[in-house]
C-alpha cells in the first residue's frame, strides 16, 4: 500500500515520528536521514497507521465547528454565517462571520483567526502590564498570531508572543500562559527555579497545564 505523507525534516530532531491526523499523515525526521530507510520504516508502520486512521474517523470531530459552535473564553459561542460583518458578541455569545463555514471553511477560519487575534490582543493589553509589574518582568513588544504548536514565547530580544487560539480558553488559563512567558524574563529554562516563579504568581498553573493538555487540540485545530 502506498502512503501519501508530508515529510518534515529538522536539524534539531534526533528521532523519527509519525503523526496521523484527519487531515493526513505527517512524518518527522532528522534532516540527514536516509530516505530509503525512512520509506521502509514508514511502510513497516502500515498496520498502526491504518488503525489510527480508522479510530480518528470513528471519533466525533475534535472541534466544535461541525455543530456551528466555537469556544471563546472557555464558553461555547454560536457561529453565525453570512453576517454583514465579522465580530464577536460576548453578551449573546455569538461569533459572526461573513463567510459560510460549510461552503468556504478556509475563508471562515481566516475570519476567526483575525477576530481571535484582535480580541486576545485587547485582553492582553489590559492584563499583561499588571503581571509585568507584579512579577517585575519586562518585554519590548507584544505579538499575537496563530501558532500550531505553541501557546506563547518570549524571545531573547524581549518580544512576547501569544497564540490567538488562546482566546478559546478560560481567562485563568490565558493568565497562566502570561505568567509562564513573563517568568522566562527571569529564567529561560524550564527548571525548578522557573516553576517556583510560576507557582508563586499563579496558584492554578497545574490545573491550567492540564486544561491545555486536554483541550489544546480542540482550541487550535480549526
């Protein structure tokens, strides 16, 4: 059986791995790996891949889009298609889109990402300074965009960045990510000193980490 898969090579990766999603198969490997060996290895995983694909198709969708719902601040909001303009109505818990999700999912997702970016940026502008002062941390600029595999980061140049998909999480989870990234101003590594800082300023950090682990895919895989 021939597998169509996306190959992602990395100079940092030391091992090979396969990720099976509803959107397709992705293979991760070191950049200098033998392609013949890799092809044989992927095909040796045929049974596992087929079983994984079957289980994914049997599971209910891991996003709320199928039922015209989406998470905002941890609550289910109704998705309203063909609206006159894109906006999030927090009072009535509705997300208005000019595109129709069923007919043009790509356009609808772009609208949601833009709305989530704008709304999360607004929340961060009002919340970040409080934690910055409390933790005696600092950053040079704020960036909000969509990331597939990170919730936030703090660069060596002081740019603090957040995943716009975080808007789907409860505010106490967003606040944990804020504390997490500002803690990196003091300690870049995820060592004991780092987690001591996080726990000092966020008593819900363990619960927040568990939330992101449990619902992270639902939040970010639109």
